[in-house]
C-alpha cells in the first residue's frame, strides 16, 4: 500500500513521451475518496494518455499511479480490481444483449453465477437500465449504450470510476443525465470518479477540477475557486488559450 | 483458480457464439479446404506419384495424403483470422476491456488463443466428416488420436496470430500477413507434397520446409490420424508454440505501449 491518506486515486510525477513528443510532464494530483473530479483539457492535452497509464494499457518509468493505495506498477492486479473504466470509444459487443455484455465483463473479473447476476441487476438498476437488460446492444440509443457501459464498469464494485470523455456523441439531454448519474454515484455510493472532458458545462461548481494542457497540470482545486468571478469557459480559455 | 476458469469459459463461449452468428465464416472455412480436396487434388493426382512413406503402410491416393495438410490449413487460416479480429478489436477499442481486467495478461491472451482453437478444431472435425462422406476414410480411432494434435496445432498457430496482431499497426496492413506468413507457411510445408518430393527439385527448399513449424504440425496430425506418434514433430510443434507464446506476451506487454494513441 502506498500514497496519500484518504486518496481514492493518486497520480504523482507522471511523465510520458511518444518518441520525441512529450505527452505528459510531471503530472500530479490526488482525488479524495467519494469525490467527483473533472479532468478538463482541450483535445491533445494528454487526457487519453493519462487514462491509458491509469488503466495500465501502457506503462511508464516516470512517476506513479495509485488506486486506493495500490501502486499500479507494483500491484497492478489489486489496482485494476478497484477501478471501473468507461472508455472514450464504445466497447459494447453490439450483437449481445445488455445482460450478456455485463456477464462477459463480470467473468473477466472472475465473477459468475448468482453473485454475478445479483451484481448485474444492481448495476443496471442503479443506472436505470433494468428494463432494457434483455435488449440487444445494437438496438439501444447512444445514451443508453453509455449507461450500459457505466453499469458494466460498476459490476465488480470498484472504488474508483474512470470515464474518458463518456458523453462524446450524445445529445444535450443524455449528456446532462449521465453527468448527473455519475455525480449521484459519488454523493450517494461514495465512489471516486475521474471524468475527462473538454466540455466546460459538464463541470459543476463544487466539483474537484484539474485542468490539463499540453501534458501539464495548469490548475487544480475546487471548480468554484478556480473560476473566481469568471465563467469556467473564460477561465479555461485563459489557462489553455484553446477553444472549447 | 476459479476466477481464471470463469474467464476462460466466458471468452471461449463468446468466441463460439460469435462464430455461430457468422455462418458465412463457417461455410468459407469449410469450402476452402474442400476446394483443395476436390479440385486441386483432382489435377495433382495424375502429376504426383506417392511412394509408401510413414505413417502410411500401403499406397494411398493423393486426396488421402492432403487431408492432414488441409486440417492444418484450417488451423492456419483460423489462427490468422483471430489475429485479424484482434487487430479489429484493438482498433474498435474492445481489446481495452480485456486488457484492463485484473486477471493476469498472459492468461487472458491464452484464453483468447484457446477459444480460437476450440472453433478451429470443430471445423477440422466438420471437414474430416465431409471427407469421410466422400470416401476418404481414416481408421476410426485416428479421429480420437488426432484431437490432441489438432489442439496443439491450433494453439501454436493461434499464438502466432496473436503475436502477429501485436506487430500489425493497422487493419490495412493485414494483407502482408497473407503474403508473408500464410502462403509461405502453407506452401513450404509437407501439407501438399512430401518433403522427399520437394528435395527432388531443390535441396534448399526441402531444408526450409523441414524447419517450418507448420510442416511438423501437419506431420503430427498425419501420424496421429493413423494412430502413430511422431516425437520429432511433437517436439518442434511444442518449441514453436512456446516461442510464439513468448512473442505474443512480449507483443502485448504494457511496457511496449502497443495501444499507444495520442490523446
């Protein structure tokens, strides 16, 4: 076990390069257990690279990622067991039903039988998808597919939920509903969430906010305090010089 | 141990389900060797005389000779097909789901290979059944003895497929696999003609065929179908399986950053 007391997710001194191009440079932040943290950055800021390192899709010798105190490099299985991930790209098997998709994922976490079914039912219920459990994923609309992916990420009861631009391609209503759902998971179930986005309207004033630009942390704190008397969009543009 | 077996079962049934949903894939996987058996063999029968070589104890028809090679062909094409689907899964993102599981990565990759092997072996038996219906029969126990040989061959070629999929950056590059892996591996083997025949035209070519692991997989299957054991073929196939496995694990090592995408 390692890391800061009470931190669900801790990233310290993380650096990464694609050949000569520096993608992340000394990135450090910690998210308290039960907090919703928005990782805001323009396209190309390094958000997806950071997610790949946090989910061990690839590794780096520079810096450290700890999930509930488990170091991703030294204890990857314990760390991965505590995170749920919603990837930017859709990862549902469209030919399978919602329930079968969740069952497959549960098995990848070593869960089967009644216990898996119980957890699947609870996760679908939590995301308001219980009525659609037997529908084929291909027949769902974009918002419901995303909800299914979030429900899937909850099946193994993770402590930390990582969401990489989960509202891409959704309409305003679906975006708002999913953002509210994940905020609810943090407030009511004590889940720690890291929500990567480039859309400022998905950040709530009391959220923890980390602004990433060109692979570096430009601001880290409570959104309301970072914004000051500006709008978040203006503040974000000030810090990044980019358009949202 | 139980979580590992749960994952194995889930990955295997998913692969089988996916295969069952793609009937055209099943039909094309069977049509390919059958065309070779019916059309190619008909033309070659007259041109190619075969002497009595182990494991055969009498003169055999050319069709009988190529049946084990065509089983190998099914395993080879299926191994490459799973490689193609892995590249597709990687481009589509669903590979990430597998690789972020807390189970050991080597086990997850092995599950993928075993799942593909189950599908391949089922196809081999369907092909052997059709060949039997055409009068190309094998001693009844041969069908049983062939099972471990087919499984080992399937695992070897599946591991090769996984290793190759880690080297292919984009789906478009897959055509190269056809030209540089499948065709040389198949044609430079004992699948279609015995090695002594090859030696008559080129000793070098014969030597290349002799070190081709696919030759040994085909021979392992050939001997097993006739209830005989070929130790050398087993050794070569096992060595190649281990080599391809190591290459596959290296290919999917997170330190190598296979899934690197700029974000």
